[in-house]
């Protein structure tokens, strides 16, 4: 395997690989045609065979590649972290193997943004590409949500409007890594921790295509109570219960309790959470258990009830 000829590249494109060489090949092809060339590709391989290393031979003379085969599979997200740990670039461009650059100038536009905003956490708009239907949809965050990031990055819990890690670019400081305790909230948690100390800079160009399929880890853990419930309390401990003072986050927890049909606090325990339950969430549960489920499912009624509950309890948060 060719080693990088760049001892200190501007960008490290970090790719955590796992078996899916058909997707990985598409990503590498999109890297090959980038107009910006001051980069290295770092691949951390969790595969159980040698198909990834064999594929890379097709690209070893086209751009600098540094390949690391993990002796034992690290899993998600530790495989992401390993690629980041091996990076030599000033900036980290994590790319999942089923995502790819949408344009030949995508990396150049990320690099330009990094030069202009060297202290920022950068992310772009993206194209959602459905692998099953071949449909594509442009995704842009709402302006009001972007304005919230500066003062309240935990608002990402209400809606992850940044998107997947492949749309981001951040400094290679080797101080913040993806939390290996998490699967469903792993990207939100990472963004939150970076944005506590960094400003967000949004690139409104559609620079990345995000492949959506049933094989993704998030698709496999979505709506699984024994995963999502402990993770949400784990994240709440990081943000502090005061994050519930934001009505968007309060509304998110209101809907979370409703959707998982939590009718008493023992339901939290049933799904594996053993820690303290904040009083605000106890009160949400105690109110919702007296409301017919069919009524709670009506969006407008649920929103009105949540707003009243929020206004009553906000002063105690």
C-alpha cells in the first residue's frame, strides 16, 4: 500500500471501513476527482476479510492512502475514532463508506471554509440519497435552528439538523472523540461537545451525498427502547437538566415519553436505565399517564398540553 507523500496534509479524509467495498469504491472514486489535492486518505478497517485492502490497490497510485487493519474489530464508533487518531492532517474530514462527495469541488469548498474560519466547526448542506429508490433530496437546516447553535448546542437533540458526520469538517486537535458508549446519539453528542467551545459555520452548498439504507447502524437501533432510553439519560447528564429550559428540548422529551409509551417511571427501569430521573421528566410521565393514548397522538393537542406543562414547570428547571 502506498504511504502518504504528504507529511502534514491540510485535510485527512478519515474513512472507517467495514466490508462494504461496493460503497467504498464509490467514495474513493469521488475522492479521486477532487480538484483540491492537499489531503491524505486514512482508512481504519474493521472488515473480517481482505477485500478492502485489495480494493485500495486500485487507488494506491492516485492519491495518498494510509491503511490500518484493526487486529480485532473495534465496532462503531471506535473504528471512527481510530481513523481520526491516525490522521496527520490539520483538519479532519470523516467520511462514512456509504457517503461520497457530490461535486469535484466539494473538498476545495471545505478547505476554503477552513482557511476563512480556522476556529470553527464546519458543516455543509447535503443530498439525501435513498439507496432503495434512487431518489435524492436536498437537505438544508432551517435558519432559526442555525441561530440557536451559538448559545444552545444541545438543541440538536430536538432535531439533528447538522446531519451525518460525513458533512462535517473540524480541526485535528486529538482531544474530542466519538463516545463509544453511544450508538443512536453518537453524532449529536459529538457535535454538542465540540460546539460548547467552537462556533458553527454552515456551508449552504450541497457538497456531500449521504447514502441511506437499512444496513446503517442508526437504522438498526432506531426506536429500540433498551438502546435509546439509557442513551438519552446519559446524554441528559452531559447537557444538564437545565437544557430542558429550551422549549424545543422540552417538547422533544415530551414526545419521547409519549412515543415510547412511558406510563410510569418504572418503565424507564424496565429498559435498562438505573440512575436518577429528573423531576421534570417524572412530572411529564405523571401527566401523560392520565391522558388517553389516542388523544396524545393528535399532534396539535399534544403540543398544546406540552406547552402548558412547560410554562408551569419552567421556573423549577
